[in-house]
């Protein structure tokens, strides 16, 4: 008999799911506050929002996608996905930052 969840570890409690959900909602509230005060914050608002979004993505991946109890292969696949996303963003920003403004 084959058990697919043999190395998954213990199932997280509902309280931990609600705690992480509350943290993500708090981070969403922080993003709204940063966006509403972007005139006083200035150019740092976009960087703050990106930092908060990165924290949300890490919480989602680590807890809700069960990377917390995952084996090394799963971590390798998640890291490879982040690597290719980083390449995509670097190439996109390279195109955006080196493009000349059209005069038409």
C-alpha cells in the first residue's frame, strides 16, 4: 500500500491557519495605508508595497502551500520557479529602462 503523505509531517492546526490569514490581512491593510499616504511617502511607496507583497507571498508559500514540512525536492522546485520569475522581471525591466521615449 502506497501512502503519498508519508513525509508530510503533522497537519497544522486551524488556529495557525487563522493566525497566518490574519497576518496576511494585516499586511493588506498596511499596503492600503502605504498607498493612501503615497503622496507624503514619495517614491518609497512602491518599494514598501513591493516589500509587503513579498512578505505576503512568503507567508502564502510557506504555510498555505505547505513548504514548511516539504522535502528538499519541493524546495528546489519552488526556488527554481522564483529564479525564473526573477529572470523574467530582470529582462522586462531591462527592456523598460533602456527603451527610448517615442517622439510621436
